[in-house]
C-alpha cells in the first residue's frame, strides 16, 4: 500500500536512527520495474517509505547502508513521480529495541521493512504484526527453513556457500602442505544469529572428516566485535602455543585476531580466515597477514532498494529470493587485484 501523506514523524531520541529523504534532478539512475514519470504527467506524486530494521551498525553495515543510501539517491533522481524515503533503525543488538522499532515503523506507515534480526527467531512476532498490518517485509538475514511470513528474501550473502568456499580453501592448503596439521581456534559471531553459525560449523565438520589433519583446539563467540576477538586470541596464544590457524566468522573479528598476532610478533605465522572482504582485511591479505576471505562486495547491498523494496511496495516484485552476485574469494595470491577492484567501498551503491 502506498502512502502519500507527510513524511514519517521524528522518532524518539532514545532510538538510534539514520534517515535520508532525497529528491533531485535527473541523473543516471537505478534499474527498476517502475518507469520514470514524464515531466508533464498529472499523476499524484507517490512516496515509498522504506525502513531498515538493523541489528547493529558496525563497519560492514556502514558500507551496506551507504550503498543503500546511494541507490535511494539515484532512484529519486531518475523517477520524478516517486520519492523513496529511507530510514535506518539501529537496535544496537537489543532484541527488545528492535521489536519496538519495527512496531513504530508499522505505526508510522512504512511500506517496506528490511529486517536484519538481532535474534532470527525472537524478531518474528514483530514481523508477523507488520505482515498483518499490510507492510511488506524483507528478510535480510535469511535462515533455513526460511519463515513464510517474509514477503521476500534478500540474500546478500549465503553463509553455507561462504563456508563451502572456506572448506575448499582449507582442503587446498592441506593438499599443498601434506606434512602439516592445522590446530584451529574458531570464533563464532553471535549465538542468537543462527544463519551465520554454519560458517564455523562447516570447519568443525571438516575437522571431523579429517581428524589427522585438522584439530579444533579452542572455540569461542566473538559477538562480531574486534575487541572480543582480540582478547580471545590473546588468551589462546598463551594457552595453545601450537595453534596455527584461527577462523573468524567475519572480518571485524578477524581484525581483532590480527591485532593480537601483531602484538605477539606472530603476524604471518598463524593462518587467519574471515568473511566480508573489508578494505582493511584486503590490505592484510596483500601483506600476507590474513590468509583467506570471501564475500559479496558491500556496495551490491544497495540492490535491495530498486530490485526488491520498491517493486514490493508497487506490487511488481515476483519470486521470493533475490540473490546478490558476484561471490569473491581472496587469498594473498589475488589480494592486490581484489583490493584494486573492491577496496573502495565507501560510497556508490551497485544499483
């Protein structure tokens, strides 16, 4: 349902909000199912209110949000009859905050809510309420099985595919080093965000298949935080001096691992893998201080605006899952090329 009334009213100060509402003159725009309105068209102007209910804003999400903002700007510049208003609600990893924010977005007549759940199960009551109120809802953190309440799934990463790429890299490494055994420390993200657990579980499953080559000697939750992963790694380096590989479930935590290794004068001596392909981590790969990374470039997250959210609001979205491409895997061998191609992720969204 489209709403043509005034902008969403300001949210309470206690809720962290990033918002943009942009209209501009003609620029090169995003592709969309909605055709540009001619200047002399007498149709009433339309507003599409999109809210991103975000679990937390970290460096990865800053890049993704910037890409979405860029695509909103491009869309508004090339669609005279329709204006997209885009708001980001930061739950700061609080489920109760996120539930409240989604309820507020519903009451303020959002057309589409993008949901990156703090807790993929715990957030469902608010999602169900939104659906009952006729709000279209997009799952930004897909899980298996995927809840039917979501109108669409935006697959900007497939953790199972990411994990498979990591497993393939480990197998290749072991094949190239036949006399080496990997003594591994694994760092999960957040326990309540179950879709990402496969990133580490796949490594554990491989260790069970290759017990003579891979030994999981330590495991922890890093909660997606650099400082937590750094502290965990510091403890492990003292407790397990034979540890020679640390697998982190994202690059933010991999940075913490690398910080601890640098402080211990062990940079380049312990394998490190991560996910998300952040610029800083690509630089570490170039230096050889990180060994593997895999991601879809953050700027491609902007596609959710013109390819999913706007068509949902306009009733023209067909299908269920939108899969973002391309998948990029990086090792020190191709890190310079990846850094040159994907290392500047600060601005323009792919749309």
